[in-house]
């Protein structure tokens, strides 16, 4: 039985945690405040995951939507 290589896979929760950390770092806010921002944008976060965007690209999208929601 072959065991798949997990080194290139990432779980949603790990990826979302990285998105949250990027938001926290970019805004110089606490991790919990950043989590509130990320959780407040579920459509964009879930869409990004489905499209295979990395955590940096997703954080940029979340920040853009927070700054200019139109």
C-alpha cells in the first residue's frame, strides 16, 4: 500500500490560520482581531480556498474587500 506524500498538502484550518496571521501582520493587530476580520469575509475566504489561492493571495483579497467593499 502506497502512502501519499502529505508534504505538499495543507489542511483548510492551517491555511486559514496563515491567512489570519498575514492579516494580523499587515494591519499590526492582534491575531484574535485578525481572526474576526477573516471570519467576517467567509465568501472570499471559501472562494479563495476553492480556487487554490495561497494564504498570501487570500489575505490580500480579504484586506482589499475590507478597505473597499464596493
